């Protein structure tokens, strides 16, 4: 019988059954993805397509901070030694890697397709690399419009934050502790530098950096620079207590004068989500400082 001759109640029931069977018109099926890399994980979350499985979920939240992974995300174990049997049970369409983990590709490819995405190459502009990664991921999961929205919203957010900065801000020295005597100091080729450039802030560290955008130096190297210190957490276990008794650390003007800024964890090797988070936290701290 043609649909036009069905009683209204039966017709509505049939349409409801069809809607449940095939889903709403134009709805995209979620991709079944896994990744060992936190930069790819945070970007997928920001694109509205969280991965099904991620390595070291607890450490992701300790080091990346936000965006948080959904509770349903499966922990694959160590990034360097993922649980391949667990991955096989999940049977992802693709496992996303960055070059750091490509040595695992032969093992992981036995489970399913492996897709390698690159970021932080020294010959390129870091900001443009983050934009390219966002768009590549968006295209690969069928969400190009989401990628463009993420790009536009991040750039707009940084422009707004720049307008909120105090009129004068001293050069900044952005560090992360490795132990009580050594720090990563961030500069060229890194996410923090890319954000500072867009905010119009000066980085006091002009020394060489690796392809990840940092140098490993002793605390004494920080004393040579006139700058306001910005410490990005987390601290290694026991380091804060040791710094309280460190004459070298306490001698730094930024520590001695109480202008030290401490920020919650931000993934220093991240992409647009981490860039936006760092900019928010830094501008908020600078705006609340006595000098502002």
C-alpha cells in the first residue's frame, strides 16, 4: 500500500522505525580511532571525534590538562609499549601515530591500518604546522568544517587575549622542571613560542632549541637573563620541596621578588587546543599580576 494511504498512526510509527534504523538524515558515523600520541588525541577531542583508545590516559590528564578525554576511552598502556592484544579487541579502523612512534607501525599494522601525522619539524613554521595538522585530521575523519571552526575560534581567541594584556610586559622565560637543578627552557620551534608571537610577547630565551622547541639547561643559566619566570607544571615528585631549600633557585630575581608565575599543566608539544589553553592561562596570570 502506498504511504499516502496508510493511517496516520501507522505512518508515523513506520517513519519512527526508519529513523531509528538508519539514524537522522545526514548523520555521520563516528570513526573508530586509536592513538598513542597525546597531540593527536587532544585535537581529535577538539574536533568532536574523541578516539576510542589512547595510551597512558592518566598521564595524558596530568600533562595535557585539557581537553579531557571521555571516561569511555580505553587505556592502551605505555605509549612506547602499547597493549596490542587490547588494541586488537577494540579493532580500530585506524591507529594514528606521529613520527616518534613509527617504529611501532609494523606491530600495530597487524591489527589494522596505521596513519602517521607529522608536526614539529624544525624547517617549518610551528603555527602553520599546527593549522595544517588540524585540517589534515579534519579531512581524514570527515570533519573538515569542524577543523575550520577550530582554526578560526583559536585564532580569534588569541586575538582577544592579546587585547587584554597589560600595556607593558617584561620578557618572559618559560620553563618546566626536569629535576631540582635542570629545566626545559622553551624557545624557537615550540608551541609556547608560537603563542608568544601571536600575543606580541617577548621570549627572553634566544638560545638554540631542538625540534620540539626547548633546550635542557641548568638553573644557573636562568640567572644570566633578565626575565619574568613562568613555570609550567607538573613538577617532578619532590622537586618543589628541594627548590624551597635551593639557594640558586631562591636567588633568581623573579623568585626573590615574588613575580614568579606558575601555570597548571599544558602540553608543550601539543597543537591548537594546547595553544589556546596556554594563552588563556598565561594572559589570565599576567592580567592578575601586581604590575598590571
